[in-house]
C-alpha cells in the first residue's frame, strides 16, 4: 500500500459509550459548536488584551490575560469529551469560522470600555449556550458532560461579573 492511499483511508472514529447514537450525535454537535465559540472568545479576549490602552491599561491587561487563560483551559477537556462520546470535533481555523456563533472584532481601534462591554456580552452568550448544552445533557443522561458545563458556567458567570463591575459607572 502506498502512502497516498493509506492517508485517504477513512477511519471510524466512533468510540464505545453508554449513551445512544442520538445522544452522541446531538451532544457531540453541540460540543463542537460550543468549542468554536470558546476559541473565538479566547482569541477575541487575547486580541483585546494585546491592544489594550489607556488609563487603566495594567489592570485591564491583566484581567483579560487571566480571563483568556481560563477560556483556553476549556478547549482540551471540551474537545476530548466530544471524542470520548465518539463525535468528531474542531479540525481547523476554517472549521471554527464556519461553526462559531460569536463574532470577531477586527477593528483597528476599540475603546477599552467597548472592549470590556463586548467581552461581557460574549461571555454572557457563552454561558447561555452552556446552559442549553447542559439541558441537552440532562435530556440524554450525560452527567459527565453536564458536570463540565456546571463548572464552566460558574467560571463564565464570574467573568461576566468581573467585566460588569469593572465597567460599573463608566457608561459601558
């Protein structure tokens, strides 16, 4: 067998799980879309971290660095959970772009308060998506994925709270 035909061989990526085919399909698909949003939020948070300026630079820069690290820490467990269920997951930046629901911000300049307000809303949207995924997990009895969602919902709500409080009184 030559290397070309070997690389074209289709491999069955399904793994055994106690959940049914519908659960694997639905939860795996939800996890992949959520993962695309997590990567999008991570990169946007780093973008704003790198391009922060102004009077509160140091505090905002550190806040966004901490938040981006927390967001990035979700990616591997989420992708591996999808694979544990026998589902496929993100394969490329293009795949992320096609599946994500959160939007990029490619503006040349964004005021620091606008950055924080946008991240607050994106984190709140991500929390809502995780709550929906938790409901889906409950439907299928997937306690392992639901457990991940519970911790990440708590972390996401904390990020929203920090961003909210940071903007309190600033018209953000």
